[in-house]
C-alpha cells in the first residue's frame, strides 16, 4: 500500500517560513510525477507546485518566487519550502504522487498551515 506522510504544518506569522515534508513508502518519487496541493476552507483544492518528469518544476502564480519544491531521492521525500508566507496561504496542504505504472493518484492525509498574527 502506497503511503504518503506529510509533516511540517504549523501556525506562523505573516512573513514567516515553513518547510513541509512528504515521506513516501512503496512508491519511488524520482520516477513519478508529484506535487503539492492545498485546500482552504470553502475553496477547491488547488495546485501549489509540482515536479514534472523531464520538464522541471511548475508553480501557481500566487506562490512563484516564494515557494520551492524539491526532492531527496535517497530519503524518497519531497519538500515544499515556503517563504514570505501570507494569510491567504492558510490551507491544508496535501502531497500527491501519480503512479505511472499503476495509473493511480495517491494523496497524503494533509498538514495544516495557518498564517496569522
């Protein structure tokens, strides 16, 4: 069973930083597309950042220049470094991996990020 476990969410003041982690088991992140999504209360889930196989990274316009997605192939973990956080970044953040072999989407349980003074 594929498992994605997110961590790193917290309450942070505007302008602060957080680093989210998503540790994967039973799936190899380096050979499958992956990304971070978020869902704020009353809103649809939206793409934040993703790693596209052979094409690099992609970011939502709202986070460009502030967020960075990265991957550690040894630890089989994907990260989301978030800087200059704003109240509108408040949401539950989810890790997503698409298994090319199984043609299936996998999601983590989510981690809460709250940006407030």
